């Protein structure tokens, strides 16, 4: 128990070989996922514990990764706050609650996760039983800033003009909304840990659109509250932000166990910025899986070599695996990591 | 002649005050542009010298910026290479030439700009006469990598999978296409300089999607050929890449006069990376123009203060001005730069 190479790497303990998992490893690039998804809407998949558990297990079996990550969506707790949520194929999420002023924030709730999203905790319990110690299970949540951007923009965005207008022109409304989201995220992640998640990852997908100054003023304080509010115990906390090169020194101050970075910053450079007091996760460019399989070895070795500069390295892509990826190329990557990864003390997967 | 504060700043000579111009300053946020655009398609605007000149002049008169930039589109020379080009409102450019193999590259030409895009050079000549020395005129081109991405993707892209697939799986076809684009860009920029452009900017909008390693392998060598192929004389060359923090040390090796950076990297950090042998242009976050006007002073002063670390600083946004921007906020920014900018030797605007 707790002796998994993934969890040991999170804690900067020696491992038998560099562990690997893949962001969005349960998803559209897998035919076995497509098969289940073909019969169920995306939200049905998220909200039906048996189905969510099944697609969570698929990549563990197919790819031989060293950790599973709960199949869900970062907007599940947002819907529970009272924001109508829908997914249209190819268009991404559509959120149906405009934030025009304080009254719109006041209308949102801080949901009790065991009451409002019990299916998430049930999925975690099913998975813990199913894995029986084979691989550890990662829970996750969006970071407050990223969830806020979805709420205010009503979906994904290119330039985040609605969000910036709220931030800059009605900062008190923005801060009130962020505080409510922060409380929601804390309760949500603690419920996942309570249900059996053995590590949690905080996704701040959109943090990288901010200047470092704005990141420190408008996003970081809320993520800091999240980290402080977690019942961490022995549960590693991972932080991921895309396009994070220039905010990495700020992220370092969060005191998480693992900092996950995107592919733009080489891991040896990232290691200089974050230092030796934290593990690093990442960061092969997801598009590098479009290399011919025989070239993937070289891509993996370059990331591993740079990862040697980190106190501890968990291999991952620098962002989610892309839907058109050939699963055989993902398998080639996992095998290469296990073949070439740093060797240390022998521990179970 | 040549004593403009913008050109002096490009050459790292003392100026009376920090110069400013704005990427996409001729464009949709201006009602006077919308009026002309309402009667003409975007491509008609680009290809009719009198109209292109008129919208180029508008922001100089309205905002009081220190340089004009030719109104055109980076895809104009791509169309001249033989790639059908269309613009649909709200959807961006649509390019109608699939690159499936070497034959598709062979079918493209390296156009003689005076023969195939004479309207660009005519616009430049009209503008030089119209400005009569009031402000200098900047010409521009897309960098080979960015133009290649539009051709291969057929437009804008989110993950550049078609481009990466070509790069990784058919590198010889990719390199053949890049070589043809590079020759096109060199001839195109030299024709602009010959026609009267007093500085040229190379836009590598999408370079920031690459890992630093891929940037150096697949993009930088071609931009280097462009820089080497220019009849530079006394004409400053500016290089802009969006999301450039982690490729900045590679960009530095290009030997351009000015490196323009996006808003993610503070200018004092950028100055450490690029050193004192080059001027820096940038980099206020375009969304900061959604601040109330009274806050824009603070945003400008922060950029100016960091810009003091550079050998020379040309103020600009970190990316193009956004269409929903209030022109009065842009004016407030220009005035703040002229009020607070570094003071040196008195020279004409």
C-alpha cells in the first residue's frame, strides 16, 4: 500500500523506473471508449459510476500506465453550483449562466459533493475495489481560475474578453465568484480523497493566458486557498497549468507535491525554476505521438534525459492526448518510458 | 529622414520619448475602418491600394502612434504562390490547397511580387507620399513556419495535427515546402523595402506551439534564411512570435534589430534572455485595454518600467489589438506612453 512507483515518485522517493500516466488517457483516441461513448452521452458517462469506472480502467489495461485517473469532467462541480451545463459534439461545453453582477454570483451555491455529485465518489469507490492495489487512482478538479473562465465565458474562449472585463471592471464580483468556486473545489477534492482518491491533480488549463502579474493577483491566491484547504494527509497534490513557463516561479510557491508542465518548457529548464523540493510531471508534446513509432523512442529519451534534472520525474504528455492519436503510438511511448526511464529501487507498479 | 523616434529606437539610439505603435492598429476596432470594410470585402481592401492606404492612415490620425503598418494580410503572398484563399467572417482564412505529397509542393510557385502582388508595392508608394515624413511605414510578412501552418492546415488550427503529421512523417516534403515559402518571403519583403517600407516585421504567430527543440529544427533555419536574404541596408528588421518565452534565446540568434514579445514574459525577463544587443518591442496584454481608462496608466507604467531593462524599447501590445476594444482606451494607452515613456534626445515623431 502506498508503495506504487507513481506515488513514490510524487513523494520524491526512489522508484524502480520512471512512472508514466497520460492526461486524458481515458478518452476518444481509444476505440473501446468510443464504443461505450457511442451508446451514451458524455454527461451520462460522467454521471454513471459503472460506465465512468469502465472507461477509467480501459487505458490501464490497454497501455500499461502506472496510474489511473478518474474519468469525469472539470465542469461537473460547476454544474452542481447551479450553472446549466451541456456538451455539443465538436463545440466543447456550453454553460448557461451569465454573470452580469453580484446577484448572479449570489444565486450560485457551494454544493455538498456527497449530496450533489455522489456519482463521482461512487465511481472512485468502484475503481478502488476494481484495481485491488494494481494501480493508484488520481482524482482531480479544475483550479478556480479555469472554472471561473468557463462560467463567465459560457464555454471555451479565444481571448477571454468577458472574463477580463469582469476581472478588470468589477473586481469585487469576480472575487466573490472566485471565493465561491474555491470553496466548491476544496469540498469537492476532499470528498474525492475521502472516497479513496490516492492523489489529486488540480488543472489550471487557462492560467497561461495571464501575465505573471495578473496570475499572482487574480488566480494564484485562490489556488493557494485550495491547497491549504485540502485534507492532504499522505495524498500527493499535483498542479498542472498549460503554457506555464512564465508563471512557474509563482506556481512553485503553492507548495504542491508535483508540478506538471506543458511541452513548451524543457524539463531541465523547469527544474531550475522549481528547484529540488518538488517532483516534476510531464511533458512530451502530444503531437509528437504523430511521429512514426520508431521515432517515439527518441522523443521519450529526450524528455527522460531532461527529467533527470528534476528531484523526481513522472512522465506524462505536456497536455491531454489528442483524439486522432493512434493508441499503438501511445503504447510505444509507455513502453519506451519503462525501457529507458531512470532505474532505482525496485517497487511494484 | 530616418530621424523618426520609432526608427531610432529600432537602432537602439536615444529617443525623445518611447515610441509606440499597435499590432493590427488598422482594423476592426476602429469605426472608420468598419465603414470602409462595410462596403468592401477584406480581400478587396487588401488588393486596392487607395483603400489599403486609407485604412493604414486611419490609426495614425486617430491614435497618434509613432509608426504606420501597411494594411494587408500575411496570406497575400501565399495566394500568389497558387493557394486559393478566401475569408469568411468570423471563421478566419480558408486556404484551398491540400499538401498530400511532393507533387502538391511542386505545383506551387515562388511568385515575383512586382508581377503577382503589385498592389502591395503600390500601397506602400501611396503611403510614403501621403505621410510625407510624418511617420515611418512598416512593411511585413508572415514567417515561413506560420505561413506553412496555414497552407497545410487549410486555415487556423487548434492542435496543428496536419502540420505535425507532415513535419514528422514526410520531412522532405515539409522542407521542400518551407524552402519555397522562404524564397517567397525573401522576395516579398525585399520588394516592400524597394517600394519604400522603412522597417519590416516578420510575424511568426504560431512558432510558440513548438517545443524549443522543434522550433530550432523545423522553423528557425528558414527564418534565418529570410533574415540573411533581406536587402537590409538601413532598414530595421523586427521579429514577432506569440507565446515566445521558451524560444526567445533561439530567436536571439537571428540577429534581427528588434525582438517583439507577447505579454506572457515580462520585458525585464525578456531583456535578460535577449541581452543588450537588440531592441525589444512590446508587450502590454491586449485584454488590459478592457480596464477602465483610469487604470490603463498603471498598466502602461508597468510595461515601461520593465522596458527600461532593454537596450531600447518600442511600446506595443503583446499581440494584435482585439476587435471589441474601445478606441478611446487605445488612445489613453498611446497618451500614457508618451507621457511616461523614457525621455532622451529630442527627435521628431
